[in-house]
């Protein structure tokens, strides 16, 4: 990747993390199977955005940026529970599903 593409990828990741926090709030306030389905859609959308902004080169930087940005969007909701000593299954499972979908959105066929 060229340096300008790396910078665009990192900036897109920061944007995904900031814009994804309200989306994560809505996803975690839902219950049922729709939480998981919409987590897949949100993660895939975040990964696609990072992939396309970076010049469609993908690679390890785009995958890592999209996964970390997706987890950063969910982190305000599961970090406090982890620090309190509990295991936030209800918050972690949709976050992990979204992060995996974000990583898979960067695949190259």
C-alpha cells in the first residue's frame, strides 16, 4: 500500500470507531436473533468501508484496522463490565461476530 492509502485506511478506521458506537448501542439494546444478524451486517459494512477507502488493496493493515475499529465501537459497553469482574457474554458475542464480519469483508477473491 502507498502511504496515502495507509493514512486513508487508518482515518476510515477512526471514523468507523466513532460512528459505530451509536450503532453498537442500538445493536446491544435489541434482543433475539436480530442482534446477531444486524451485527454481521454492521461489521461487514464497516470492513467494506475500510477496504474501499484504502484503495481496495486490502492486506493485513486493512483487516487489522477494520477489526480493531469494530471492537473499539463496542468497547464502551463491555469494558466496564469486564473491569467489574463479570464476563459480559451478552455484549461480547455480537462484538466478536461484527469483528469477524469486518475482517472477512477485506478478503480478496
